[in-house]
C-alpha cells in the first residue's frame, strides 16, 4: 500500500488562540442569556420567538454573519478556526439560527467565486456585503443530505427563468437563495430572491433546523457563475460546511457529556451516588475518550480549512466520519443515564438527541465520508463503506 506524499511542512496547532477563546467567551455568554432550553423546545410547538432576535444579536451585534467575509466587504475576515469555535457553542445550545447554512456554506460558496474570472463579481460582492451586515440571510438550495463530492442539479434554466424543485433544503427562511442549476452551457449558480420561489415546509426530526422544499416555476434569477467555476464553488461551500458541521457535533457531544457527569455526581440510588458505580464510570470514561477524539478531528478539519488547503479533503472526511457518530452516542448516553427524567419533554436532552441524529445524515453520511477517506489515502473501502 502506498500512501500519498505529505502535503508539505505546514504545522497546525489544535490549541485555541487568544482570539478564538475570546470569540468562545462572547458567544457562550450571549447564548446563556438569550437561548434558554425551554425557548428552544418551544420551536417544536410552532413558537419562533427566540430565532429572529437571537440571530439578530449574533449577526449584527457580534458580527458573526460576516465572520468569513473578507474585511473589504464589511466582514471580519476571520477563518474556519473561529467559525468552528462559534459552531461548537451553537451546537452545545442547539441554537435555532442559520449560521451554518448562511454564514458558512452560502458565504464560502460566494467567497470561492471571488477569484473566478468568469463570475459576476459585482453580484458576488453585493451579496456578500449584504450578508455580512446581517441585512440578508443566504442559503444554498441543495438537499441537506447532499454529499459535498456529488452535488446534484434538480433545477434547470429555461428562457423564462429557472424551473425545478429542490427537496429538504435547510435554511429556507433565507432572503436570498443560491441555486445550482443546469443551463444550456452546463452547470451554473444563480441568485434568486425569496419572493420568486415557493417554499413548502417538510417534516423534520430537528425542528430547530427546519427543512422545506423549494419550488421554482419560471423564477427570475441572476446568474453569478457558470461552468467549472460554479461547480467548484458549490463543492467548496459544501465541503467547508461538512468540515465545520463536525464542530457543531462536538459542541453538542460535550454538552451531553458534561451534563451527564454533573447529574450522576448528585443522583443517588441504593444509598450511593450513581456516578460511583464502576459500570457507570467505565461508560463515562469511554464516552470522554470518544468526545475528545472527535474534538481533535473537528479542530484539525477547521485548522486545515483555515491554513492547509491541500489536506482539507482528508481532514474533512475524518471529522465527518467520526463526529456525527460520537454526537449521537453522547446524546443517547445522556438520555439513558439521566434515567426517567431524560425521557421527559422538560429535560433538554431530547433537543440534543434530535439535532445529533439529524446532523448525522447532513452533508453526507459517515459511511460515505469513510468510503471517500479510503480512496483518498489509497485504501480500498471495505464492504460496510461501499
């Protein structure tokens, strides 16, 4: 077996910088103040009072909507490392905001077009500036389960506009849709205003990140890129999304571990603290090791997205292979080890379990990412990865 050559002498640190720690502190404090679990749970009953004010605070007050937007367009000009820190905190709180879909995936897609000569640079810059200011929310109109390496095109360009239907799209409360579509000259990417499409809500396990079908019937659209540039931009946005989704999953898993340990140190049964039972200690120790391993994988993915593009495909495949399954495991353990209270609506464990299960099939399943990882490092995937 021959492994690929090392990408170079790039040395990446997984230790948080002072700036990253500062971002974490600010975001955590805001979420503690404005994203209570009971308000998040209320979204399942149709109440969305927490969503808009929370996003306004994150986007406008903290400037997180433009975190990955270049400074010359009004953004912060930060990297995937800072975005990963934000997503860890948002995942921990199960915050019902479009940061991943708008400020990461859609924004990265457009930023990738800034270097494409064939792209409409004015449209790219105007859209990024509006997103960075918090005035506009974006979403890439692809199914939420789309594999970054294999985006499909369900929309076509016709003389009277765009036609087609995209199912199970996340972030459909967006103001502007980035729609990949097939035109006469091949694939392209179009900007479509919300009032030009019909949005039909779809059933979703995780109602804090609702899904919907987007119908386009002669929708007026502005093309921003065509051909290989459009394809590359869509893949770049989805790949970044898959890599940073791992950070969200780690934040969720860490919350589950921390809350479970805290509960088991005070819950008594048979005259003893439950956390003192040897079998429980073993389960928690195993879960701690799994969560810390997932954290390393997620941070490495964020670091490569920021500083080592050559290693991005491998790093993202590793993180996406590991973190989704660890998040589900941590959420399941949280529910089970809380006993009867963990099964109730009043306890916030169910919010994490629903987000973890929904995230596990988002942007490519762990099985698909493991199969790709096998190909990237020259190993033939085994049967379970095919």
